[in-house]
C-alpha cells in the first residue's frame, strides 16, 4: 500500500489535511488533491483525464474502504466506462469489522449502507426490511444514532444490536445488547466518530407461524425458500424452531417440490 502511494503521480482523497499527515509520517511526497462528495463530478472528470493522459492515480479514504458508501464508487464507475483499469488494494472495512466483533450471527448478512437522513424516509426503509432474517449492517452519523435506534426499536422490535464506533482507532468502542439497552447508554452521552450498527435479523416465533404438525412445518420451509433461503437453510431453520428431525422434514419438502 505504501509503495503504491509513493509510486503514483497523484493521490485523490477526502481530506487533504488528514491525508498529508499520514503521508508525512511515512515520508511520502506524492501530490494530493481533494475528491469528495461535493466535487466528485468535476474532479472525477479531471482525474480520469489525467489517467487517460498516462498518469497513475491512487484513491484513499479518510476511514474504511474507498468506494463503500463513499464517493469513490462514482470515480470507479467513471473509470470503467472510459476503459481505465481499476485495481483494488483492500484496506480496513468498517462493516465487516463491526460484524465480526458484534456477537451477532455472521452466517447470512446484508450491508444496508447509510439510512436515509429524513425521518419519514428512514422509517419507510426500516419497514421495507422488517422481515429480513439476515443480520443487517448500517453506517450512521453520530448525530443521528439516537434517532435511528429509536426508530429501529419502534418499527423492528427490541432486537439484539451492536453499535461500534471508531473501529481500529484509539477510542474504539462496541456497545452490545438489546436495542433499548444500547439506546439508553447512547442517550447518556455524546457519541463521536464513525459509527456502524449491526442488527439482528427478524426471528420467526413458533407461536406465530409454526404449527405443531409436520405439514405446517413443510409449508413454512416452502415459504422461506420462496424468500431466498436454500432448501437446506430453510429446513435447518424450521427444524430448530419446531424441534423436528431435519432428515424427515427435508424428505417431506423434497416430495412437495416434485
């Protein structure tokens, strides 16, 4: 990574000031230019032109992985459209880092990026994903974390959640527990830094959708399969909730599919 930053002709970054501090620490004197949300269209055009004229450009982010919930996504798309080779040098990724330390299931998960800033839009988005069984990962501003958790609890229920901030940095912290308990802790103080929310997926309560009979269990397997689970995943979920033998349930489901 450092060798790349030394060898390119230009480094594009969100904050010129912060990036220069990093470069100075490693003795790197490559020219730096600002590339951020506000100037992405103009600078994207300029940067791609420089590359087409023979220069090599590196894109860095203030935190996390460039291109993930980041204006770098637009620059990558523009370069690909113009036939410019794009090479990724993987760096820290806040979403996956938070998922691993959350204590919440990592078997199936979805990255939702930033929730909408407007409350009505945010609530509408949460309603759309209310029945998602996967672990859900969000980025959030520290200024909106209290409101986001409040809306989550009201719309999605009091699920397990982990709120991670400043990951891989000096003041790294992870708050774990139910949404209500974590929200109570967050409301006691001012939250600063980059924030990631890892949220437990919806759990299907046996009394609501699972019957005692194998027939009802097979119907639920079919429903989960239609929602995107593999047959094996659906059978495992239903057999665990209903305390039914996996093999018998799997065989019945296979017959229903024929």
